[in-house]
């Protein structure tokens, strides 16, 4: 019996060391060496303080900022530990009420804006953590942000264009704007 047990225990030890220690250390070392920023959560630091991540949406409610896509995570919006959508179907009255409330908030913040409201400003993403909005959603907000910050509309549009990411590899996904990095650029512009 010991004859059969010895190779099994030896194999268990070798595989435990290989898959439980050597492989994770190798992958972690490569990630830290080659992709340090991404391996550490794509965090945005300013003056030694973490402001957020490029990968997780942030709540912005002040009208002088671009607003993110709504979040359906609980118990608070943009909760990275609770990634989820609302699971409300298109015929659910709660979804209709939520969308109407978001439309009302957008119209209250910018009553002169008569442009159609992009859908990503009134509906949550599947994860509830989307850090991006569409270029159309950013454009919808340009005049409000420019007016409240006393900036030329042309300058705010330039910032939006500078922070618009194109499709990955030229074909995957859609163009998008990272709201956190755009709002940080707005704050930097205001300081100058």
C-alpha cells in the first residue's frame, strides 16, 4: 500500500508547488513587470491620493461635471463589490419610473437642452460599473458643463475629443469616453 501511496503523495506535493506557488508567482511577476498599471487595478493617483480606477464608474451629481452612466449596484451606486444590473425587464414599471426620474434630472440640470437624451444616460449597464459613456452622451452634456464652468463650448468639446477612446484594435466595441479621466482633465483646466 505504501508503494502506491508514495507516488501519489509525491505528485500531490509537486503539483501543489507548481500550481499553487510557482505558477502564481510567475504570472504575478510578469504582470507586475509588463503591465504594472493594469495589474494594480488601473488606479488614478493625484498628489499621492487614489481618486478612482479607470475601470470602475464613479458617481458624479454636480452639474459642473460630466455625469456617468447610472449604476444599479447595491447598497450604493458603483459598488465594485456588488457588480450587477437591475434585472428590471422592459415592461417593468420600476424601470420606466427610474428612466423618467433620470430624464427629469437631466432636464432640470440643463433646461435649455432640447437634444434627444442618449440612452446610456438614463439606463444602467449590465455590470452597474461602466466607467464610460458614449460620445453622444458626452456631447449632450457639453453645453451644461461649459456654461457652469464658464468655459468656451469649443474648449470643452476639445477635451471630450481628447478623452474619446476608439474601438479596440480598430474593430472591437464602440468609441467611448471615460468619465473620470474627462472630469479630472476639466478640473486641471479650471486650475490654469
